[in-house]
C-alpha cells in the first residue's frame, strides 16, 4: 500500500472517529467542550500536500456541533506560543505553517459557519469570559425558543 493510501486510511479513520464521538455526544446529556473539530484537520491538507477531495468533502460534511466558536489569533502569536510550549510535538513548525493555517481557516469560515468568533490574543481570563458568555447565551436562547 502506498503513502497516499495510508494517508487516505488515516484521514478516513479520523472521520469515522469524529462521527462516533458526535453520536456519543448527542446520546448523552450535558455540555461537551472540544478544543478542535474535524474541520481543523481539513485545514492542514494544503500544507501537508494532501489532495483527496473526497476525504476533504467527507470532513467538511461532518455534522457540526451545536455550537462552534472560532478562536482567532495572528499567526505570529500562534507561532510564538507553540514554539515555547515544550509539551507539544509541533515545535518544528515555522511561521509559514501558522500563516498558511490562518489563511485556510479564514477560507473555511466561508464554507463552515461558526456561531461566534473570539480574538484569543487577549488575556486568557477575558477570552474565557467571552466563551462562557457565548455558551450561556446560545443555550439560554435555545431553551427559550
């Protein structure tokens, strides 16, 4: 099996895993917070040189969570934060990766509708407060419809 077939299988398994997680989330009560959704994986395809349009379409057609908040950050700040974080394995990525990812996410927002966008370059407590307000408002409005 060639490298492309392994990549296809790998991304297909990510898609299946996401669908299973989605169904499990829907079957349980409560609020589940994920720091990533499958759309983030598709945003890395261009950088990785992965060009399977079928897999990309599958990922972008994956059911969306009840609430999606996009945290934005200038790519230079993203690079600086990741560069200094020794707990992650992506410290070898250069600013060009974060710039490309930023562009891909911006392009994706035209295809995948986010419920809110939060500037995460601000202090953590302010960002968290904004996110909690968005969650509270979303579910309060949902209950009172």
